[in-house]
C-alpha cells in the first residue's frame, strides 16, 4: 500500500483522515490522542503524518507508538470497544485463527467461560 500523501491526511469534519479506503473508520487510540487506529488495523501518527508500520514479534502483530510496543489487536479492540467496570476478564479472539489479522471485524473479546462448539 502506498504511503498517504500529506494532503491525504486532512480531516473529514475533524473525525478521520481521508486515505484510500472510504470503508475504513479511524478513531483516536484508547491511550494516546496523537495516534489514530483504523478498523483495518492500521495506526496513524497525526504529528508525523504517516502510517506507523507494524512488525511481528513472538507471533503477534506489534506497533510502536508513544515510545513503546503495543499489541495491535489489543489497540484495535480497546479503542473501538468499551469495557464496563467490574466486567469479567476478557481475552482476545481472532475469528479466523490468524493472529496477524488485526482488522476489527476479525477480532472479538471472549470471557474465560466462553465456549465455542462447532
């Protein structure tokens, strides 16, 4: 994918950068408003005006922002979903079984007691 041009990063009603995919939704990461995360599992650095590249570490897709490593799937889920206080501990689940596919539609939270029967 080609890197977005600086002119492509202008906001749309202050909500999301205009990149190549109109189906891709962008919001601030759950822990750092300088960075945006998309439903397609991409992270955008608004100060540097660039997509932050991911890398594989221990079989997980990682992204560096704010000076430290973050597991991309966790960033996507935590940013796009809300967790109520006192909720049961949750684990990430990759619906297609691919831990490198960090698109929102492939991710879900599961409780320790969730059981899937095929």
